[in-house]
C-alpha cells in the first residue's frame, strides 16, 4: 500500500481525463518516453518532486516512473494543487502528499512527508524541498545525488546558498535553459496569466490600463499578451536596461507610485517583495484589480491592505475585495498567489511539454553525472537544451538548416 495524503479519492475520474488530455498534447515527452521505457534509466531510483500538482506535472511523474523511478510528489504552492489530479495519481500508485488550499503547516507537512522518502534526486519548483534539506531535514540527505530546479526564484535561492558555500548537492538550473525561460516564462506565463485574470474577473482587457511590475522573461510575455488584447500597458522596473527595452517596445515606463493611480489591472512578476504596498493602495482607482504571477505571495503586500481596509468581502470565486476608509474597493485575485496556477490551469500543455522534457533529461543527467559534480548550480548541457528544441520542431514536421563544413570553419576562424 503506497503512502499518500490527499483530499478526496472519489475525484479520480476527472483527474484521469485531465491527465490523458495533457499526455495526448505532449509529443516531446512521448518521444522521450520511448527511450525511457527501453532503457529504464531510473531503475531503483527514488525521485521527490515538488511542482504544482496538475495534469502536466502528472505526465512528468508518469514519464519518470516509466523510466523505472519510484516517485513521491508534493505541491509547491498551497493554492495550485488540483485535487482530482492528485487522486488519479494515487489511484495509479504514486505517493502524493498535497491538497488544494493547504494551511501553512499542512503545506510544510506535505513537503516533509515527501522528503521522508529519502530521495536520490529532487525536482523542485521554487526551492522549498531544498530549503528543508538545508535546514531542519539534513538527515534526509542520505541518498541524494542531486537536483533540478524549475523556476527563476528557486534558482536564485540556490545560487545564494552556493555563494555562501552552503549548498549540499549539485543542481541543474532547468529554468535557465533556453527551451525553458524563452518559452515557459514568456509565452506560458503570458498566456496563462491573462487567461486566469480574464476567466476569474470576466472583465474586458481592451481599453484598460494594465500595469506589469517586472519586465523580465515573464513580464515581457504578460505585457505582450496584454497589449495584443488591446490594453494600454505600463511597466515598472528597477533595471534601467529592462526599462529601456520596454520603452523600445512602445510600452510606457513609470514608477509604481506613478502607475498606482492609472492602473485598472496590476500584475506583479518580479521575484521580489513589497512591490505594491500602502503608499500605492492610497492612490489606486476604485475597483482596481491586483494579481501576482511571481513565485511567492509577497509581491503584493496583503497584510498592509488588510490593516488599511475597513471591510473585506468575497466578490467572486478567487476575488477578495478590500474597502478603503474613503469607500474605494481594491480587489486581490487568488490571495496574491501565482494567479495563473491558483486561479487557472497553469501554462498551456505544449509549454510544459518542453519544460518537463528538460526536467526529465536533467534528472537523467544528474543521475548519470551527479556523483562527479561538486555541490553547485549548473546549467543544463547545451545538447539537452537543443534536443528539446529539435524534438518540438520534429513533432511539427519542421526541419531546419544545418551548418556546412565551410560555414563551421568560417564562424570558428577570425580571418575572412
Ligand atoms: P526575471 O529575473 O527575468 O525578471 C524579473 C524582473 O523583475 C527583472 O527585470 C527585475 O529587474 C525586475 N524587478 C525586480 N524587483 C523589482 C521591483 N521591486 N520592482 C520592479 N521590478 C523589479 O525573472 P522571471 O523569469 O520573469 O520570473 C519572475 C518571477 O516569476 C519569479 O518569481 C519566477 O519564479 C516566477 N515565475 C512564475 C511563473 C508562473 O507560472 N507564474 C513561471 C515562471 C517564473
């Protein structure tokens, strides 16, 4: 009998349907699956996964199992678990520890139950498993060979550990692969964030002012999609070059203080904290809608909003309204957590096909090379990154040119 801790086993059928739909739209994973089934690279290996528990993640888990791995799965955000997907995975024999809307302590317990498994490999999204391994649960590191990290914030946290000489195992920064951040962060976050905001609010984007805080990979995608929907887009940044880049794209650049009074929608996606605070709430329009797409729920300072407000009212599912003393309402979507996952279905399937192909190949790379790597944060090998790009093109029957030997010589020599 496998161990698990989920909300409701009776949701299995709905989860199974979602997983099948995702699987049928993930040609890159299906290609890698053929190789994993034949070679069983993970035979006898335990993998702990902490990633948003939804259908695409289930396909990654199944791929690793087809490769021979024993997998334990938990979420990486208390509001992003889909309970039906968790039930379908348990029915299929996976140890799953998570449920939607977990309290802080339930969420932590789920992480702990996952590492009690004493994994050989860790797949993290945001670095919460890594945090336990480096603090209270070092004793669970007995088997560890290495890990893979999915997102910008997680890579950032691991690099801080590395710089302080405290990192205890090698980790592949999957986020930094070209096939990850150029697609997942940009097109994935762009489409899914706008889709979640639109379906949660049922409001029009065209003609509105959308303020995007952070013009990194995710912010560019969100700004691009908001603009395409007819919004006036405003960017706030701290990096002068990113701000200049936004300007060249025809996007207005302001401080948050200036933008606060003109935004209809605000979307934070910086990986930083306190991007929207009391001084901004004071200037916002009645009915302003705030959401966050950055990894942690600290970008919009909700405790400060709670303090300022005189009344709090649920306006719709996933929309909490806060009334200011002067009567204005400020609305927060999905408690300020990743809006595209907490109030939506996450990235489009094809995007996660690429991101999770990189995860699967990176896990195999760590298995085969981790023992020879010192603790550190490593880039994914270029061949694996290129392979995922090629598999995607192949799945669409698209061919590209290759260099001739004369061209290779030309680009590798300084004389013309
Ligand atoms: P990035 O590093 O490419 O971009 C972040 C941008 O925010 C940078 O340009 C930086 O200068 C700017 N910034 C930092 N502090 C700021 C502040 N106080 N005010 C204004 N701008 C500020 O990072 P990326 O890849 O765009 O990721 C951003 C966040 O989104 C991270 O937390 C990441 O983990 C998360 N993420 C979320 C996804 C989702 O599905 N919602 C998907 C991928 C990443």
